[in-house]
């Protein structure tokens, strides 16, 4: 059937707003009308995972049902958020739309625009198959319901070069941050770069700043910090993380010029043979596959913070850019598509998007890169999701902390100065 796709570079104009309010009604069938098309709004391009998954599912379903479908793509993140907000404001959301769990999903809830995905999964028998950490990641903070469907299962971990570890006399991967730093020094003594990091991308340095609070407090620290009831100065794992990031940057454990290296360049450095350790994950399996199969790479989870009570989950897990279903247009056809999607989602994840499925399987499909089989035991029984600071913090506070973490890692400010400054943001 006919399929339309368009790339949008968004400009906020009165004409577009008027068009949205009148146009989407023609594209999206209501629950009471004869449906001819399924519409979707997704973040990314035709090469990104969310599109590859839903283009595959919608094409097959619509071909079978004699329907058309349209996927509207917006690549730029801010443009996407603006476009989605405009659809929310005019109550003209498409049938399916990418939506992170946070302020935008809350705005959708405010206009009663979200299907209760949790109830639908209970109805069709897929609720018990959903990975526990993925459910935790998408659970609504206000009412505990599940309104969003996961894009996939994404896990993060450290990869390391086995030859450099062997040359440095490191026989086992580090299990604590103290061991991690000791190993970094041994590697530096060889003249090798201990850790590759994409320091110009905010999330890369922020991972090191948030690992310890996450392992010890889960989401509690960042929620308390944002609410003004907790602070870096009063929270021991948060204070520990500040000193950790300072050490890694100022002791020369990151590559020279790390603050100007983006994540893509960092990937190219590490998988091109530079550096001993790199924080990466399932999204880069294709880059790691050959070196791993050749026995050149190993992996390990996020280390424990020594002397503190760490939770069992030590692999950050998230659901990617989740999807919402428009309650106003969720008719029999859309419910039928939802069931078809669940039945075929694992196939689309592994064979189209090349990511882990959010549904626990008795066994992974055959023919995947070996890293899938070897890393899955780290997280298949996980119940606690990753808590990403960049979608929990107020945007202004987030921007300020990003500036301060750059200065901390480069030794421009001390840990004490960082703590005092960052605590002032929420007072």
C-alpha cells in the first residue's frame, strides 16, 4: 500500500500552527470513522532504529489489512519536541508518536491522550514478558501506570582491550571504582590511554557523575536534588562521584583533548584501536562485533562504590525513545495493530533495528552477533532501570551542571568548588 514519509525542519509560525490544527484530523482516523490510514510521528531518520522497527511492522500490517500508513520523521531533537508539543496543544496527535517518559508524556496525560499500554499488555498476555527494568524505566512517576511502549531494550557497559589489560598485569576486570582507578594507573604507566570518553557530549561525562548515586540510591538522589531536598554536599555517593570524575580527568586517564571529542569520534577512536576502556553498550554491538569475535575485547558492568550498599542491578537499562498511542483514535484496528506489534516486535528488534527486544525470550534467535548472547545474562533478570539525569533535571539546571562537569574534569574547578556551585543551583 502507499506509504508517505517526510523529513521536517520545524519553524514555529502561525501558519504551521493553523495547519496542524486543521490538517491532522484528515490524516488520523477517529474511533468512530472508517479507518483508511495509520499515522505515526517519530524522532530520527530512515536509518534510525525506531523508524526501521515501525516501518517494518506498519508495512506488513497495513498490506495485510488494505490500509495506508504515513510516518512523519523529525530528526532534530528540539524540533521534534516542539512539533510534538504543538500536536499536544492542538489535540491533533497521530495514532502513534515517539514520546519520552517525562514532561511531554505528562502533557499528553493532561489532555487524556495516552492509551494505558500496561492494561493492553495485560489484556494480550505480554505484560509478564516485559523486562522488569524496562517496565521500571517507563512507569509513570505520578500514578504508577504504564502509558508508553518501549522502543527496544538498550543496555550499557564498559568494553576493554584484552591485550592492554594483559600487558598491564590486570587479570580481572574491575568490580569497584577503586579497582577501576588502580587499573587506569597501571595502563597509564604503560604509556597507553586508560579511558576513551566523548567529553563534548553532555551525557558521557555525566554518566561518571551519576554512576555512584544510581548504584546506591537508584533514582532517589536526582529526584531529591531536583526537588531541593538533597544535595551533592549531603549525599555521600554523589560526593564520591564528583571526586571520581575529577580523578579520571585530572590524573590523565581520559584521552588528550577529551572535552572536544564527541561520542561518534570516541567510538571511532576506541574501536579503531586507541585506548583501553570505553563506556558503550548494545547500541554499538555492530562496531564491536569483529574485535570481540577475534578475542580482542572483553566487557564488564558498572563497578560498585566501595564501602556503600550497592543495588544488584549494575547494567544501565533503558527503553530508548518510547512510543505513545493516541487514546482518541485507538479503535479496533489500532488495537489489532497493537496485538500484531507485540507478536512481531522481537523479530523487528533483532532483524530490522538490531537491538535487544524489551520482551524476555526463552532464548535469543539464532544468528546474532555473539555479544548479544554473552551480555544478555547481565541484565535479563534486572528489575531496576537506569536513571538518566538529562531527562530528569530542569533544562536550565542541566545546562549549568554540564558546564561545571566540563570544568571539573579538566581541573579548572576543584571537587569542593563543583559541589558548592551545583548545590547553589537548586537552593
